């Protein structure tokens, strides 16, 4: 038995919004792999829950008319990894969420929950930052879209307003087209572990594959919320593909990241693996894009 | 005084091939309901926070930790537990027999969960490398066997079902 005070189950997005307004103190539960665990730990003991688990309309990946990739907020990690649109256009996201927890967690955990809990270590978040994802929120006044960087307010806190639920994550076409990316999760174990550092890089090369048109890098656990390292991105933009560029790019991430000491790892160690992971993920992305080093 | 009303809800689902319904306390996990209302004691309470995999069941063919799944979410689902693998006279299924043959069991607490994840793997009809199998099985903890025999039990059954010889190790 879970120590919950009341359970309200939404059958539609409109019902979920109505329940949110009627029970502003209630916590939203999607897959439950964070919420139920925290209830067991006593952190959310005695709370009211609004379950959105039954909202099948929020499951699945589709492409909108303008080429925007739309990932319903309740799409599970294993669904994302298997999805043909993700595999074709945004394989790095499937690769990243395939490193969350273990297989059973990936069957229940959702991308909406992974972003709404506001934690910096979320395996999906760095890739979503690196692709300028847009968060779609539905509330009493309709739908609102917000860049993911603004959605995160501080550790554990996202901009989910009165009556709202997150309904989708959108990746614009001009963000993902012709890009290739790679995600590196640094953790102590291969399964059932939280990232010590998560690094997501993607590159877009020129037609002759000799120049980096655009490079993106974002980290989880390099600050209180996921973040982009724009100094590194600017250092690589327009530069010829080379091993030296990978080094320059990787060193430049230090200007933007701000990891902390925690029991998982020391700040200095995180700085070190951030540089090394950025370099490796950059080289792998360039290779996937057909670049020759 | 806390205004606390105990809520019950009736859940309709299919358990091991039979349609069923139960009125459950909304606070129950799926593990609670399967063990206490249905006596499906193969569903083990291990960590109860989704880390050890001992409570794994198949929901619509996929492995889930039933300890972090609300019982009321079972509405309309097809749920399978280890009990559903047995033949009409209690015969073991091929994967269960393989666990016995490979000595993939010591205390047995993790076994039902491992077997159900193995069923999901086997029913995919795909051939996996050892590395892939290890990853697919990584949501379970076993403190006795060291995993090698479990991996071998799944692998031998996979090749048997695929009708292919097992590659030499």
C-alpha cells in the first residue's frame, strides 16, 4: 500500500486540467517510477495524486506537417528507443533514454516525467537541451509552448503553472535535420544508476563533410539544471573538421559548466570527465555524420 | 482531523488468460493486489522501489516492476505472472526447465522475475548477443548465482526456440 491521501484519475487532458485546478496541492503521477519510489521513501507521504497514466492520447511519436517531431509526454523510454521516427531523425535521444534505469523502468518511465521532475541527471534532458526542444504545456487557457531551457527554473522546479500538465516535447526540424549526435552517460554501473555526468553532442557538417556547420553540446549534472555549453558550440561553428577541433571544443566546455561536489563525484572529477566526454561524443558525432578525421 | 476517505475502485483485467475483476484500495500496488487478492505468490516483494526486479510481471507482453505500478492501472490490461507459464498439470515451461537444468537458481527469490523478463525476450523471436542479453536482463538482481547460469538458461532456450544450434562458448 502506498501512503497516499487520495487518487484522482484523469481520462482525458481536459479532465487532467480540471483535476489540477480542483486539487492544486495534488502531485501529478505519470509512469510513477519517481513518484511512487519517493512515496516509499516517505518524501511524498500522505499526498494526493492525479494520475495521468490513462491518457493514451499522450503516447507516441509523430511528425507534424512542418517536420516538427512530436513526442507525447507519456511516451515511455523503451517506446522512444524503438520508434522509427526517432531512429531515423533523432537516434541520439533513443540512445540516451536506453540508458535510464533498467528495462522495466524504461517500459514505465516517461519523457514527460523525466523532464517535469526537474532533475539535472535526467538522461533525456541533455539531448533535449542540445536540440532546443520545445515543451508543450496544456492548461486552462489552452496550449503554451516554451523552450526547454526556460522550462527548468531550478533544481527540482520546472515552470508548470496552475492547472497545467505537460502534453508533448517538440523538436523543430531546423534543429534536428542533417544532424548526428552521441550521448555519453558516465555512471558507476551500466544499469540502475544515476548519471555522474551526462553529455549529449550533435553536429551538422557541410555538404563536403569537411566543415562543422553547427555543433551543440549539453550536459546533465554539470550544474543544478541541465545546461548548454555555448562557448564550445561557438568555438566549433564554421571550423574545419579535425582532431584539434575536438580538443578545442572539449576544453571550451569548461567556460560554461558548473558542476558541484557530491557524494557521487567531486567537482574536479566532473570537470575532467565533462571535457573527455565532450571530446569523445564530438568525435563520434562527426564520424556518424560522415566526417573524416 | 485529516479528512481521509478510503477509496476503492473496481479493476477489470485479464490475469494469466482469464478475465477477472476485483475491487481494490486505490493505495494498493499491483504487487499487493496480485499477492493478496489472487495469491500469486511468485510475485515477490523485494526492494519495493523498482530496483531489484523480483516483482516483475508481464503487462501486455512487456516486463514491468509491479511494485511501482498502481493496482488500479491494471484496468483493461493483460497481466501474466509465473503461475501462467505452467502447463495444465503444473508442468514447467521450457524456460523454467532451463533454469533448473542450468542451475540458474539458488534461493529462488529472483527467479520468477528473471523468468518473466526471459519470456519477454524469448517471445520477441529475435536472436540476441550475450551483451544484448545481459542488458535485457539488467533490471534484476540475483545475490546467489553470479548471473552466468541465468544468462546460459536464457540463451539455451533462445537458441532452442529459434531452432538453431547454440554457438560454442
